[in-house]
């Protein structure tokens, strides 16, 4: 995990898309998103397009728990089952394991993520949205 931002408690605010449906966005100042610089257009065949890639780069739950606690404080939230610690730019798309790319996301009272959020990895194979570098 990379600590690329240092944020104070309650300095971040969720952006409400639809509170009735439980849809929120991260605070763009606190969670702007970040790509892993190790993933490039030249090496996507051996990184994000390789089966098992995210398993290899995902931090342990112990490490994630420490960062999640800090994020909860920054967003002024308390831990509960309806909040997950999520990558803004998914690992499948070359997202980084960094403070600037992780946020505490209310997910509609613990509902699973939509299938479309779990399978966006197809896009980089077409060369349309893979990171450059």
C-alpha cells in the first residue's frame, strides 16, 4: 500500500448521487483515483490481462484494515456492514493500491456490487482504456 495522500479526520465528504438508493461517490479531493505505474500498455498481457493478477497485487486484509480505519476517520464514518473499502480505479483496470485510489464506499446496505463493476477488465484488451506509460 502506498500512502500518497495525508488527510485529516473528517476532511473528506461523500458526494450523494441518490441517498434513497444509497448511491454515493468519493470525494474527488480525497480519492481522485490512481493507476499502478507498473501497469502499462506494453505489459498488460503479463499484468492486468493475466488470470490471477489481482490476487497477486491485492494487499492482505490486515494491511487493508489499517488503511480502512484511517479512511473511515477521514470520511467521518463508523464501520458497519454496509461499507466496503473499495478501489476507485479497479485493480482489473490497473488501479493502484494507494490512499488516493481507495475509499470507504457505502454499498446500499451491504448489497453485492453490480456485475458490471466486476467485469470491466474486457476494455483494456481492446486497447481503449489501458493506462499509458
